[in-house]
C-alpha cells in the first residue's frame, strides 16, 4: 500500500529556521522488503516529536538511519542543515556529538560500573578526565533518582526501570542537542513507565533539547510529545499536535490509539 | 528436486561472500590498529584475560604432551635401537609443532569462544550500536585490544609451554625411562636451534591473531538472540581451529621448505 506524499501542516512551522533534524524522501529496503518508502519528517529546535506505529513498521530502522547505523538507499537526512547520509569516520563522530540515545534495552555496558556507563561519552567521546566525568555522571544519576551507592554498582544487578534510568542519564550526560528515545517504557510496569516519562520530560525541558521518540505506548506519547506522527507503510501518514490526535479522521490513527481489533490494520492482516 | 549444480553454485557464492566480508573486516581491523585513539588500558586487560588466565590450561597441555611424547618416541625408537634420540625429538617436536599448535587449539577453544560470546552478546543487546552513538569506534575499542593482546601473548604462552613440555619429557625420561639427567639436558640443548624456537613463536603470533580475528568477526556478525550468539561462538571456534591448521602448514613451508 502506498500513500500520497503530502506536506504535513505541522512540518511547515519549522520552515522559518533551519530544522534541527530533517528527513526527506528516505527509502530503505532489505532485499525485497521495503521498510521506509519516502519518509518525510522535520523537527524544529526544542521540539518533542513522538513517532507511533505498529511493530515492524520501520520505526527502529528510521532511528538507525538517522544515527548512521544503517545507510538509507536514498533520500536525505540533515542535522542542523548538514547532510549526514554517507558521513563516515571523524565527520560522523562530530555529528554524533550532538546526539544522545536511550536504547530500548538501555544497552548498558556490562563490563563497566553504572557511573562509568553514564560517563562513557564524556571520557571516550569528549576526552574528559575521569574524575571530572565522574562528578558529572553522579549529578546526572541524581537527576534520575539514583544515588552514589548505585553508581558504583554493576548494571547487571539493576532492575529494568533502573536500567532505563541509567540509560537516560547516559543519554543526557553530554548535554546533546538531539535525544532519541527508542521505546522508553516498553517492558516496564505502568507506574515505572510514568516515572520514566516524567523524567524524560523534566530532563529534556532542563536541557532544551530536541527529542524524537518512537513508541507503541500512547500514554507515553501523550506525556512526552509536542507533536505525534504515525508511521505506516514506510511513510508518515499523519502528523499533528498531541491535542489533535483524539479528533483526527485518519482511520489508521484512530484504530491505533484506541487499540481496536477492527479497522484498516485488521483488513491488511487478513 | 534440487539441481545439484545450483546447490554447488549457491555454496560457492556463499563462500566467496564470506571471504569478502572477512577481508573487509580484517582491513577495517588493521586500519584501526594504526589509527588513534589507542586503548592501552583495555589492551593490558585483554592480555591478562587472554594470556595470564590461559596459563593453567596451556601449561597442563604442554606438560602431559611432553611426557607422552617422550614415552611414545622411546617405545617407537626402541624398535631400531635409537632410544638416545628421545630428548632431541621431544624438544624439536615441541618447539616447532606441538607447542604452538596445541596451545593454539586450546586458546582457540578458550579465548575464541569467549571473545565471540562476549561481542555477540554486545551485538544482540545493542551495546555495539550504543558505542557508536557515544562516538566510539567499536573496532578501535573492542577489536584492536583483543587482536594486539592475542598476537602478543600467544608467543609468550607458547614459549612457556615449550619449557613446560620439555620438562614433562625430561621428567618421564629421568624417572620412567632411566635417562641420565645431565645427558638428557645436554642432548636437548645441543640439538635445539634458534630457528626451531623462532618458527614456533612466529606460528604462535599468527595463531593468536587468527583466534582473536575469528572471535571478533563472528561476534560482530551474530544475529538473533541466545541461539545466534551460540552459533557465533561455535563458528568462531571451528573457523579458528581450521585456520590454525592451515596456517601452520603455510608457515612451516615458509620456514623450512628447501
């Protein structure tokens, strides 16, 4: 199924200044399977966009293309107006200094302590002295509610919620301009999910960062987002303010946010 | 019914694709070896893991191999009255072949599997992706320390294995085969040439490099969950053992062919 390309009304507000992040006509296939099929998305500075969509619709592939972990087949991905597709080595690392990422599984390094995980980008990426990086790491861990005893511990001893908090502290440690959140509340109980959502909102507000979050969790989307975009068929099929989502006339969005079995998704499955 | 030629063709194309991927991986690894930053602390950590902690298994292997070698050579050479050659054959056999090959095979199992399992787990839990987003090149941070540590420590391990292996032969020679201690040692050192030891150490360095390379390659290319990591570990061990045996022949040819 293909969808007509359209200028998303909420993308136009970013046209007055250079968008912090802009994806234009991004395509990515694996063999014969088309995952991204002309994806367009634009994030203004300081904006929080949440991309929703079902499993296997290409949300993670989109993030990996932005981070340079996958190379799009064609299309453009610009960060602060600079083309990033095809960047390698030092040029890629320079772009990544602007970026923080919270992975779905937190992706903490087992061989390092909790504070070393948080300080990793400062020590290895920014070349900061360990003692100075440790002070910053402890400060970031305190922001997400973890004390010094936890900081000296082993990541494998932490619960899922704590691992996410450490991952969040690591994502904000270098005070990046853009932060990506990959399913930040997946696998957590609703209370811990709410804690993580609030921490994300607070940390991002303090930093003034632009954020792009991918999730299935509508509660998370409503808490974090300024704007919500729905990815389906490799394209953004709807985008709008978080307050518009309950009144939109898109049947895919309507079915998704209400979690109904009946609807266009079900028709596709059958 | 499948066409047999198509099966052969698919296998051959798959083989060539693997060679290509491995060549690219090796090229990236070697490029990372000569480009900063260098993680010396990680190199030392890996030297401890790969070298120091492998000493017991390599030492035990060498001790009993030297002992069995002395016993077998004695029994064989007794058939034509050449028992006195035992010390000479033990020392040459150990330094040229059995020391490096057996140490290489033991390390291939112990170290190759450990590297593939660790890096494979990092791959499937997105830790490799996390490294990249934290502006750290995984080749420099993970592959180079392991390659350098394995290439440097394997010859040291083999040198120790040579000494322990000769000692194993000596103990059997003295206590079991009634050799005179001074004569056994004199024959050992008189017959040994520098090239015997050198060739074994060069082999050891090649084996160490191949073990670490295979561990890293299969770990980086593991897919899926626990099953994928298990498959990567098995592949790393099998491929490193095969490459050790092939490269052993090639290095032997290079050193000793007339």
